[in-house]
C-alpha cells in the first residue's frame, strides 16, 4: 500500500493513501462546526480543496500535503489543530471515524506535539 507524507516545519508523518482519502473526507464534515462558531475558515476550505485535488490527480505515494505555506501564522496553526482535534473526536461511524481519528491523532502527535 502506497503512503504519502504530510509535512510541516521540517517534520513529516507518513499516511497510507487510502487513509489519507478517508481523512480528507472526514475533515470536510467538520467545517460546519467551525463555520457555525464564527471562525474565518475560507483559507482552510481553499486548502482542503487543493489537498483533495492533489489526492485525486497524483499517483499513489505522491499525494503529499505541505502545510508550511498554509499554516503561516499562529492563528491558522491553531485553527488547523482545532480541526484535527474535532476530527479526532468523531464517533466511529461518522465519516470513516476510526481511520480519520487515527490520521488526525498521528498528524497532531507527529507535527504539533513538539
């Protein structure tokens, strides 16, 4: 099974491509909660669309997600972490919850716990 990387600030985590697809679907579900809270999520919606395009158009193992240019300030970094935390708290049956929870947890631990 091919894997692709999610990179931020010189660190990276490798995610199976099939799990990455599941995670991308699950985080889009969580946007509604962020929008309802009044957060400015337009930049994150644009980024998510770009990541989905990368996933759909690149061959297996090359579906890397680069976060450095997207998370260019502390506010964006905090909002993205909040999105990961929301996805990590999904119920198992919601949006492929088990896989998405695992991917979000892996990204949080691998890229943001330092």
